[in-house]
C-alpha cells in the first residue's frame, strides 16, 4: 500500500524518521481496516489519518528531546550584553575625547 505524500512532513513534524513513520502508517491502516471493515471509502481513509496522527502523537511523547534552544539563545544574549555595554562606553569616551581634545574643525 502506498503511503501519503505528506508522510515525510508528518515525520519531520513529529521528530521521527521517515521509516518509523511508514511503520506507524502501516499500523494505522491495519487499525482502520479492523475498525471500519471497509477499504477505500472516505470513512476508511479518515480513520487511517486519525489513527496515524494519534500514533505520531504517542511516538512524539515517548521521545526524550528537551527543548533547550530558547534557553541557550537567551544565555547567548546575556553573555553579549557586557560587550555591547562596553562598546557603547568606549564610543562615548572616544566622542568626549575628541570634543575635549580640541581637535581643530574645518571652518565652513
């Protein structure tokens, strides 16, 4: 039986491999066949997709993938803050130095 064209997208969205998604699709087809008793009508395909989405959700819940990216990004911003503040201080000192040093300005 052919798999849906969007199966790789569903797999990526769930964070699993395409091969694992194909296995889950075959299991969903078996469940839908047992549930509806028919093959090929709209009720059957709806039951297939419902079972497939449910199986993907169950699979996603079994994965241990912590979401650390937002934490790492906020830490990187906090590490950059002192450097940005130091850059602002140095440019203010430079401007003040130029003003107080009496650098001759061109007359207009």
